[in-house]
C-alpha cells in the first residue's frame, strides 16, 4: 500500500499576477521550480494564506529569474495580487521509502526571493 506524502513546498510566495483569460494553471519561474523539485505540468495544491481558499491545479514554466508567480484561468479568481500562498506537490511512497523521505521546502519573502531552503 502506498501513502501520500509532501514532496515539495514553496512557502509564502506572493501572487504577482492573475490572468483570467488563460486556460488554467499556475506559472512559476523555472529556476524556482527546479530548486523546489516541481516539474512542468505537475499537479499541485495551492493554499491562499490571506483568505484560506485551497485549490488544485498544475504548474507551467514561467520565465527564469522573473520571480513572477501567476495564477491563470479560474484560479485567478481565488487570489489577489500580493496575496501570500503555499504551493505543495505530493508523491506516493511505498512503506520502504517512507523512512528516508524528506520533502524539499523553500520559504520565500514578499518579492519571491528564496530566503530559506530545508
């Protein structure tokens, strides 16, 4: 039996844009995706710290170095620019993998600069 565990977390990122007219997803700069270990089109859960809303979507690549976190499509209605969010990706582990599993957690400041990596 596999169990679901946190794989990666981007903690306290700031929403810098919202594009209602895009088909869907969340755009994250490629360099931040790579550091967090989150892949393009990977399924993620997003939690809005400001209003408590939780939603699920997938990740698309944003411009490396831009620090632009953009909610697209319907998700654009679930946060305001400058809201702080938590982006989480999960993995399914076999019992033999659980003991050695450690998620990647990065903490952002209000400008989407990484201030801590765990």
